[in-house]
């Protein structure tokens, strides 16, 4: 499985990057990269690991599309959150994955509720 809640892994090494989550979910930090996989730290040391193959599949699925971020507990199916939920369960990952994609240049924010993915895996990974 590519989603590992709370697992410790090599991505936990190195410097953490702090970001604001999408919406009102607060700040979080992450280690690693979209290319190598990330360890998202959600406070009190709780974390989630997303492997690089999840990011590759996500980028291929949403390439050149503007979609709702879906940073809610019940995201629309056609949103980033809906896609992540179908692969990762109930955690609201889009609020964290969206800002990571934007920071690393794989996407851009479109208003408060949409994200534009502009990078195919073959172009970036």
C-alpha cells in the first residue's frame, strides 16, 4: 500500500518544510519531495507517508486540468481530495498535498477552491 499512516521511514530524515494547509486546516510540515515521496507531519508528531508512485499517478490523472481541491471530509469524486480519498481513506490529504504540489512547481492555486495541475510525470519525474 502506498499510504502509510504514522509509519517511520527514511523520508523522515532531512529538513522539514513548513507550509500553510489549504483552507482552515492550519500549518503542517513535510519532508521529502513529490519526486521521491513525502512524509507529511500533521502536528503532535502524527504523520502520513505518500510514496512517489502516488504522486506520479496523481499528476498523470490530473495533468493539464483545473479541478476542485476537495479539502473536506466528503470531497467531490472529481476533485483532488476525492482521488486521494479513494486511495488513502478518510484523512483529508488534499489540504496538505495541494500546497506541496504548488510549492514544488507541479501545480498552481486557482482561487480558494481549485488547483491547476500543469506537470505530467514524464516532464518532471
